[in-house]
C-alpha cells in the first residue's frame, strides 16, 4: 500500500463518487477542497488531510486515514476515512429528498403538456410558473 494516491482515484476508491470521471469532473469544477484549497484531480491525497466535497447533495467533509490500493467495499470504507460531516448536512439532504419536487396549485386542474415539459426542462431547479 502506498502513502499517496491521485485525488480522483481516492474519491472513487472510498466511494464518495460512483465513477472516477465524476470525481475528476467535480475536482475540475472546484467542488473538491483539500485543507480548504481547491484541488485538481491529479493532486495526491496523503493520510491526515481534510477533504471537503459536495457529493449526492451533501457537503461532505472527511479526513483521509489511509490510501486504499483499489476501490474498497462499503464495509471497509471506515478504515480509510473518518467522516467529519455534521449530522445536519445529512438531515438537509433527507428533507430535500422527501420534499415535493413540483408544486401544482389546487383548483388549477390537470397540468398541460406544456407544463409537464417545463417541469422536465427545469428538473429539480424549481417549479415553473403556471400560465
């Protein structure tokens, strides 16, 4: 086991991202910080560093404990990182998942095809205005 690994590989190996390309894209977009500084995908992660990233709607903060040789199973993840994320972050994500994605006012009748297409276009960004 080596004592350093590329950031995008480490994020993927400890299961913070589902694919390495998603981890690399997050790094390039500036969504991954190491010790408070933006980090590129090729930057090496060393044990003891604090990694902060927004993954799956949660602002995660973890401390690297070790560097895995390859992707590890979910049961082994605690051997390689310590989760420093406050519980309030997980609660925010849970509430957002349970909240209705679209708000249709009562008494407005059935949504039109145009309204449904607007919903698909906006996705989770918010409810479109109803004409």
